[in-house]
C-alpha cells in the first residue's frame, strides 16, 4: 500500500496542477480576446468582400460600355468603307 507521505505528495502535486483564480481569469481573458478577434476579422472580411464585389461590378459595367461603344463605332466605320 501507499505510504501516507506518498498520498500527501500526490495530493500536493494535484493541487499544484489545478488552476488558481488568476489562471482561470487569464484563461477567460484569452478566450474572450480570441472571440473578439474572430468577430472583428469576420466583419472586416465581409466588408472587404462586399467592397471588392462592388468594384468588380463597376469595372465590368465600364468595360461592357466601352466594348459596346467600340462595336458601334467600328460598325459605322465598316459600313462607310
């Protein structure tokens, strides 16, 4: 069987491994910070994706208009030849 000193030593070891109030608070702060960073990242990502999509649509409309103008102008030029 275990000697009393061995049992007391194990109890002290387990007690030392248990988080204290300070460690628990630090863990909660870490988890809270990670959640906050994740939420902020998602918000910034969504905002940038929407911005890129709006810019893409605007560029596409501009290119389409330029192509349409060129086709109309080239068509008139070809008809005049």
